[in-house]
């Protein structure tokens, strides 16, 4: 009976049901001699009921199917309307975002097309200082809609410091890192520190994207270019870190970290010798987060940092490079503060190091870098920025003073 009520029933099923449940059973119907009456066109009363009910249930089936088709059609219509509504909503949202950042795009366009007034430049400083990463991405998208230009490409073709800062701030972080590595490898002079600090301070997931981005933009694997431009122990350590990006996992393993810490202890032989093969193998098989836990476990087990015994006079060139890299992994704030101090001491381009450090470490550990730098030098980063990036002339074509304002705002 439930099947009949749904309308999904055949004529034979209806007849079978009625034969079993009517007051006049099948045997009674067949026992009577209606043959002569049938020949005369007479139909027994019971069969009148059969045909009536079968017709009724068939009618219910037709009505049900019509209702079902109607519901399907209406649902499809609603879905189409919803899709059109979503499309309109997306278009409206895109339009609103363009309007929201239209003023920012105007100031940026004026600045990098050489038509900016002093007030326009101050607005650009505000944009680069106080817009977060997501907002800067939307500004880049809006700029393309309004001016049919790639803002990142536009700033990359300018030579002034403000353009460089804008490019570093607005570019996708992984693309920015890939470009910086390529410039460090193939620039006028090899800058191994930039290559190392990017590879060793990014997470394994970020490093994986950087490698793919590098390949997409330079048509070569990052490992190949590093193999060409570096050599010796430094090359071995960097390649091990790049291989570690293949072992990305969601969570760290403390028990494994303890075992690996013991392996490291045995590998350095109390500072008298170094089992290079074991160390390289371990680094290449652990992701960045796991490696940090290993170094913490080492200090917990043995009371001192792993890098303590990696002295140049005991462990050679490999120990020196491994010490630098491990310090960068375990204490990135100390590494960046030290790079600033060494640049000041060696008479290098302090302004360039400041720009790279502040922009790439903003919202990550720049406050820790400030603290460590102040402890080691007695200088604040603000005072160093004001010293190195102040405007000494009225005709400041490089906009050094504005760059300094951006960096101070990001601290």
C-alpha cells in the first residue's frame, strides 16, 4: 500500500493488491460463471471496483510525477537565480572594492608616473605604512582595473628607493622571496646571506611555494641555480634545507625530536669532529618547524645550544656554515640583528639591509629584532633608520626621507 500512495505503482501491482484485499476474493470471482454475461458486455461489480481503483491510483501517480517535475523545475529556477545573484554580488563587491581603493590607486599612480605632489607622496607613505598585506593585494588588483597596469611591474622598473620599498611591500611574499634569491645569486656580487636567510627562516610550506614560484618565473629549479652559484659545505647545507620542504607535516613530534637531538649530539662528537653525512641527512628529512623542536630538545637534554661546539677551529668550514645556518633557524632575530651590526662595521649599505630586514620581518619578529639590536649596540632601530635614511637635500630624488618614514611606521 505505501508504494501505491506514492504514485509509483503499475497496473498489475494495483490489480494484485485489490484481488487480495477486496470483500469478494479471487476464488469467489473465478467460481462464478460470468462467461455468458461477459459475452453480452456485462462486467461484474467487483471488476468495476478494480478498474475504478486502478484508474484512481494511476491518476495519483500522474499527479505525483507532475508535482515532482514541478518541484525539480522550480528548484532549478531558484538555483539559476541564486547563481545570477552570486555573480551580481561578486561584480558588485569587485566594484565596491575598486571604489574603496580608488584614492589609494590615484596617489600611487601619481607617485610612480612622476606627477606626484608633496601631499600625494605623504599619502603614498601612509598607504605603504598602514595597509596590511590583504589590503595591499586588493590595491594591486584595483590598480590594474583602473589603469590597466601591473603596479608591481611598474614599481620594479623604477630605480628610486621608494619604488623598491613599494615593490617589496605590495608583491606576493613568495614571489618577492623568489625574486630576491635570484637577484642575490645572479647580481653583480653573490649575496649568500640573502639566499640563506630566506631559505632558513621560511616555513616548509612557504619554501615549497617559493621553489615553485622560482621555477615558474625563471624556468629553472632553485636547487640547480644554487648548485651553479655556490659550492662546498654552504651548498650542501642549503640544498639539504630545500629538500626538507618535501617533508611538510601538520604537527611536530616531540619524541622524534628527542631522538634526533641525541643523533646530533653523537654527530658532533663533543666538538672534536663532525659526522657531516648524518647531519645533512637529518636536516634534509625534517621540516623547518620540526628542526626548531629538535634544537630546543637538544638544549633541554644537554644544557646548551647545538651551535655552541660548532667552532671554526674544531669543525672546519662545514661547522662554520652549519653554525650560521642553525643560528638563523633557531634565533632568526639574532641573525638579522647581527647582519645589521656587521654591515655597519664593514661600511656596507646599511640602508639596503634595513629596508630588506624591516619589510620582510614586519608582523613576524621585527620587535624581537629591535630588542636584540638595542641590547647589542645601544642603538634603537628608529635612530639607525633616521641616520641612514634621512633627507639631507631639498632635491631628494630617491625619497630617502619618505622611505625612512615607512620603515619607522612598520617597526
